[in-house]
């Protein structure tokens, strides 16, 4: 009976996960998925990695970052996607506040809500919610500071919309990096022991 229950639990679980992740409007916690299917997190991660491998050459890729999982378009087809959907319209619909917040995260991320507010001089909660809803940013980890605040970083969707592969391709990014080297902590460089940039 135990073996039968185990088999039922894993029956087409990869396809089930694929459907759930596809239909989700937000990034899904791996812990939540493991709890839903009542299986060990490590086992679920193996299944997700297998699904990721299967989809790597398809139009839709599976992204696994920290403790979340979600689908993104394959960056190899970014140019066609950009031409067809004209994604600049999505960015144009953002408010000035959201655009400024997005720029700060793009160039200074990973960065906390408080640090964004210190730079802009106004609250950033609404802008962060909007950017997360549009999947342009995501929570990349926690900063080792009082309250362990969330660290925000731009997502793969952000790079897809701009048809670039990494931050180094952002306009003026090289010059910005030089300024950070010159000013060090005075430029409020964000550091996190738990965060390792993939860009």
C-alpha cells in the first residue's frame, strides 16, 4: 500500500508542476509546492531541475532562483518577441515613480526598499508592488541587517524586455561601475553574504 501511495503521489508530477507554474501569475515558492505534494524539498528540486533541463531548448524556460520557480521566455528568441509584442509599451505604462525605482534596482541591485527610498526621498512600496506584479523584479534574498530586509533585483523578464543578456549591457553601466569603485561605501553599495549575482 505504501508503494502504491508513493507511486500515486509522483504520478505525472512533472507535468502537474509544469501546469501549475505556467498558470501562476507570480513566482512560486519551492517550499509551498513541496508541501502541497507532501514530498521532500530535495526530491521536488530534482524534479524541477529535470523539467528545467527538458525545457532549455524550448520557447519557454524554467527559472529556479533561490527558493522560487517560474517560467520565462527563452532569451534566444528575445528579438522576435520584442518585435511582435513591442514590449516597450509595457515599460511606458509604468509611472515615473515605478520607472525610477526600476532604474535604481537595475543599476544598484540587489537593493532594499529602505535604500531605494533613501535615494528617491519618497516611499517605494507601491512601485515595488507594481514591478513585482509585472515580473520585472524579484526578491533575490535577505540583507544581513536589522530586520533582515528583502533584497530586490531585476528579473530575467526585465532583460528579455530590453533584449539584453546581462547588466553590463545596460546603457552607461560601465561608467556606473567605475563610480562605485571610486566612492565605495559612500555610494551605498549593497552587499549581501547570501547573494551571489548571476550576471
